[in-house]
């Protein structure tokens, strides 16, 4: 039996059940709503496999429900959407940015992360792209933290942090963070902490993974040099100096969280000694230590009070790695 398909004109106010299908054999049949697809008007549930000859176009709006269809552009932007900035920027909850490329020039630029509670599971990567002397200051909103600190400083070209929002803080998934302090020239021992060395010159001092008291009154500091860890991680320490006193048992090294700051390092609690080096005659001391430290730990250059000579050949470096 041959069939003729006729496209009916569009009419308003007509329900599907008002349409009668006229057959060639003279019979007719009333159409049911389950047998056709309604293009406008009332809601309809369509079942079975439906094959589109071309990809349908969706409205240019973003989905709000978990089971709503969405556009390719929306999905692409959720996977990767970058922003390049050169000034202070606050990342908003709904802007969709995944990668923030920051040019600082000579000035610091602050990038503030969005509200943590509204961005759980969201990943944001912040990168310093230029070699300018300014730092990128990555900041949580209010007192919200990145790992255990409120700010991370990206000081060198290509430094970055890649973070994701979890319940309690922004968690760093991967990073390249430059942080280093390099001092030289012996400046005595603390007047109170008489076995903790002080230094004269700062050659490198950048980043905020640790804090130090060298910059404030280092030549007269009663405590001697203290390195306080802000961000948990792996650190390396090195010290080199000459001792021409020839006194047997001269020792220099690094102590961790020690309270025995007027006691020779070779006599403090063993568990508080990171490493030490001793000589029995005029010789060069080289001592180093690398390992994991936690936020709040304090490391000191701890000796026995002898005077290295020449003073200018005393070198100290701490680096976050």
C-alpha cells in the first residue's frame, strides 16, 4: 500500500489529538500524543531511540540541573579556560577560569582565589609568566588557606601552583615555588642565645615558604638567626666556614626546635641535632642537611661559640625544594 506524507501547516491552539490522519484507503485515524513529537507548547516525554540527521542546537544558556543537556562550548570552558592579567585580580565563583597567566613587571600582583565553599572540586592554576622582579601573591579569600598558609608568593618566572578546593582549604596538587635565603659573613652570636650564629650580608632573599629574623636587626639580634617554616615541605640547608682557632672539638651545625640555645650543639639533645661537623685543627667546616620540615619548625645555625676566621668566608643557604 502506497503512502503519502503530508506536512500540516502550523496552527496555534491545536492539540495533537485534534489532528486526524487521513489514509488513502478512505479510512481515518485519530493521532495520539505518544505517536508524534511536539515542537512547541505542552511538555512531552519521548521514548525509544531517536536518530538526528544533524547535531541539534541547544539554547545559549548554561545548565543548572545535574541531568540537563549542555553545549560543547560550556563543557570546553569547564575543562580549560585561561585568563591573562597584569594587575590584582579576584577570581569569581562562576567565571570558569582554570589557568591564570600573570605578568608582574616590577610590581607585586595579588590573585585572590574564589570562595572555597562554593568551589569545592574546582581546580585553578596560577602561573608567573614573566621575569619581572614583582611577585605573584596567591591569596585565599579572607582567612581561607592554601595548604596551611594564607598566601603563596611566586617570585621567579614560570613559578606556579595548581590547586583544587577541598573542604578545609585550597590543596596544592603540583607546584614550582622558588624560595631561598643566602647569607654570608659572620656577625657574632646572639647576645641571649649565645650559641646561635648571626650574619652580616643577605645575597638572596625571596619567597615566603619560611620566615627569618635576619632582615630585622641581624647585627644586634639577641636570638641569632632563626628560620621558621611556614609551608611544610622539603628543605635543604648548607653552611661553610673556616675555623683557624685550632681548638679540639670545634663543632658547627643545625639544630631543630631546640630550647638549649646557650649549649654547644654537640651537647644538646641528640634528637634536636639535624647535622653537625667538627674539626680538631684549623680547617673548613662544610655541613649540610636535606629533609622534610613541618609548618612551625624552627632551624638555627648552632655552634659552640668559637669565632670563625676570616669572617667573610662564612656562607649559609636555605632553599625550599
